[in-house]
C-alpha cells in the first residue's frame, strides 16, 4: 500500500474518532451497546455497495447504477421467494427456497453489472454515461416487475438475514464483514487485484505490460453488480419488503464512503479498509444527527458538504503530489 493511501486512511480514522467523541459528548446514548449495534446494522447495506464501488473506482470507473441494481435484484428475489415461477410450457410451478432466492439475487445483480462492464470496456462508453443509463433501466425494470407495488410478507427465515443476530452482533454486519475479508484479500493478494490498481493508475502502461484491461474492468463491474444484489437481499430482509423505490440515492452514499475512505475518483487508489472507514463515518454521522434531532433536510446538506470536502481534499492532495 502506498504511503498516500496510508495517510488517507489515518486521516479517516482520526476523523471518525473526533466525530465519535463529539457525538458522545452531545448525546449520552450514542455510545450505548444498543446504538452501536444499530449503527452496524444500518451501515451494512452501504458497506456492501461500497466494496463493489471501491473495485470500480480503483479501476478508473464509476458505477451510478448500484441503487437501481439493488432494487431490481431485490424485487426479483422477493417475487421468486413469495410466488415462485410458472414454467407454463412445461406445466410446472417452481418454488424457491431462501438459498435459491439468494443465488437468484446475486445472479441478477451480476448480470446487470456484466452489461455495465461490457458497455464500458468493450463498447467504449464513458462509465458515467453507461451506468447512468443502467440506473434508469434497472429502476424502470423494477417498477415493471413489481407493478408499482411493494412485495411483502417474505417469512422469518429470509428476514433473519436482515434482522437476526449472532451473539448480539447483527447478522448483516457479520455477512458483510466476511465480504470485507474476502475482497480485501482479492484486492491486496491476487493477480486481479494488482491488475485492478495498474489499470486505474495507468491504463496505457498496463495494456502495454500485457494486462487484459477490458477483462479487468468488466470483472470490476460484475463484482459491483453482485454486491449490489447482496445489498438488495439484506435490505429487503430487514424491511420485509421490496419496493420500486428501494435503494434510491444509495449510489451517492457509496461513492461518498469510498472517497472519504481515501480512494481517488481518478482511479488507481483506494482500498476495502478505506471503504469500511468511510461507511463508518457516514453511518456514525447519520446516526448522531438523528439522535440530535437534526432535520432530515439539514442532514442532506451536511452529507453533501462532507462529500464535496472529501473530493476537494483528494484533488488538492493529487495536485500537490504531482
């Protein structure tokens, strides 16, 4: 890991510590175990999205479609779990178990991520345009699939994914913690991870070195889509509902978390650990502002200011390092 990345992570850690101290002084209940577990449960979905966003941003791209992909994956999964699927030509009705539903959700997210990856790496579309288009397509597909109505009553077994706990630790937090470990190893210890940084840092040099740039970018988007599918499952399980508007604006929180955690929107820099720190900062900030009864409108203003400040710091640091 480069020194600049270590410094960025240290800055994020200091910011998190200062924020927690300030909020604990302002509200006695902030440091309670119950509130801490609540924060972990709340940030799980954003962290899942942010892991995928980290891979895409490291590769030099951006994924604006994660919230909509989350919604469509959730809608398909919830529909299959509750209603199954009719194979009319065969006269067969197939019921889905919770395990089958999970697989379906991840596959749907992966497929949409694959389309993003192909549009960016093979067709040559700018990532912003390709994923902005997918944002609209996936959201429209969600509304068509659900008919504009929520899908509810998904059962306790599925609901455990979002509301259960193990030794008082929220189940979604444990699931996402496992994903953090897996993708940390992938980015730091595998060939794909090294190629990811190489493509984001200097695409032309990576190509001349024999790196399959198109494949690396495509797989980054596939991972982002798959993790959006997982996030959709966790959120739907927590709410016991898949709605057409599920996950709206979640792409902003995930991008913010990745940038606050030290990633560069220019590519070539970032880490899963940084995304964890960024998600914690945003989650703690949201939780603290809610405990202090700050207006939701002001919460949006404050969050937007934090995002702009993080991007400005990134740009200034890169300019000084040049």
